[in-house]
C-alpha cells in the first residue's frame, strides 16, 4: 500500500473513533495527542491485513484522560458476568491513579505509571478473548481504495463526513494491565507515552518503528524499518521486555520472517539480567504476549505460590503450565 493511502486510512480511522467519544475534552485528546505505530503500518506497507491499530499518547495527561474515560465506559456497560470484578486505573503501587501529580511525584516512575487493575482475573473482557495475530493476507495495492472505504465503513458516493457508524462502535471489550482494546480494531497502550522516539525505546523490532501522528497527520517511514520489511528480517534493537520479544519471534517465523543467531543472543544477554524467579518480574516480562493465555498461566502460578507458603517452587510446574495452555 502506498504511503498516501496509509495516511488516509489512519486519518479516517482516528477521526471515526474520535467521533464516538462523548466527552469533548477526551475527543480533542485523541485528535491532538494520538500516535499510531507498530504492526499496523508494517502490515499496510506489506499489503497485509491490519489486525489492530496500536495507539499511544504523547504525554501522561493524555494517556490518563483517555484510559480513565474507557475504564468508566467499561464499568457502565459491562456484562452481568463481570459485575463482581473490581476494575480501576492505578499507578505501579496499585493505588488509584490521579491525573494531577505533585512535582515531587513526577520523578517517581512507579507513581507516574498507569495501568488497569482488574481484581480476581487480571483482565476484563466483554465476552470472548480476542485472538491477536500479526499478519494476515488482504487485498493488494490495486484494491487499496476499495479496502480503505470498506475498512472505514464508507458507502458509495459518501464523503468523509458521512462515515457509517454501527451502534456502539469503539467500545471497550478488553482491559489488561497495559492496554485497553476497543471494538473496531483500536488498541490503546497506556504503559508508555511520549514522543515517538521515546515510545520506540520500548520497542523490540526495528520494522515496527514507523509511525503516524494525529496532530499534524504526518507519516514517518524510517529507512531501517523499511529495509527490514523488504527483507522480512527481524532486527532486535533492545527492549525492556526481552522475554516478551523472544516469545514474539514465534509468530514472525511462522509467517516467513527470519532472524539471525546474533539477534537472539542480544535478547539472551538482556534476559540474563532478569530475576525470573521473582513473580513480579516474570509477570511484567510476560505482559503483552498472547495476553489472555499468559494471564491464565500467571493466575495459576500465583495461586501455587500462595499455596506454597513461602517454599521455593519447582520451575517445572511453570513450564508444564506453559506447555498445556499456550
């Protein structure tokens, strides 16, 4: 797909989402602070189906405003089966997050951190667990405009101001600690925020670092990312979550990508610095990979830790859980 078509897809997608937000101030945040990056742009460049659009925000205030809005939306409309589950926006201490922080608190990353806390299950979902995939086949570039209109719900002869919106589009259907997923393929990541280069400090593979910004409609295609896409080669640029990166390589390899031993070794070096026997470290590292399945593993493993009453656990139990569930 051509760059100008990608820009049009993203502009229309963010605009159609913003039009469903009832709070004008939150709507303006989406239109003025959203950053789309990650696999969606890579998929469009390759002419492949976009599974979801990963959206970040350029500052904490924006991330808080949108996350708080959708947590409240979820609580107001959640199914009866989820009514007993406590769900709230928190800092890294587990305390309810505040939008305005004291100057001294801004230097504490655990206070500035935002996450969704879901008591009892670790996740909240509208019904079934979404099955996230990275790459699927869709129409080629010759059908780009038809794809664009179909993706955005346009009808023949309609203008951009006449986008058809089904009832209750862009509703929260999945809440986990680091992201809120909406229907209609929007996934808001609240774990990180900042300018695109700051966000990409947490990204593992170079091909996912192209981005689009809502405030100026600019699409930035990085040469290193394009080279990786052309060669379908995974280049690991370092991440705070190397365990997640190691596991993520499975999906890319299944789709014909390749990775060298040197790239794996980069990840191994970073993993060696982690204490994966610490449950909090393990949970942090596993967040973001096959979220529902890994959350189930973590819930079972946490219960086993509690039952062990401080006794060391056999790692084989965790591995058995992974083999059985993932």
